[in-house]
C-alpha cells in the first residue's frame, strides 16, 4: 500500500507537536506511523539547528557577540553572493 501525502493541516499539526513521539502523533491523527515518520524527522532536524542569534548576549537593549556565537557564526559562514550589476537597457 502506498504512503499517502500529508495535507497542509497535518504538517502544521506535526510542526506544532514535534516534542511528541511518532506513535502518539500517529494515533492522534489517525495515520500510520510510517506515513508521518519522515516529516517528523525533518521537523526535528529544523528544531535542533543551532542559531547564532540565540547565543548573543542581550542586556538593557545592548547586544554583544559572545564567544559561542562567534564560533558558531564562523562554522556556519556561507559564501557571499555575487552581486549582479543593474544595467538598464535603453531603447
């Protein structure tokens, strides 16, 4: 039997209840655990991604880059985008 695609509502429900295990979610949604397993794992991966802004030090409206935030920023640094020059063609 083929797996059924999850609807937008079902995906939203899984995203909101990521902390629950797959079997509990499947029972609540009336789905097979295999049907929701992949999407649940994807949502868990998104939740567990470290965020640099969470490691910044904030106090009295002042934001300071901490050592942990600096290290994480260097590890996750991406290549800068090449900017394309804007040239308007005149007819």
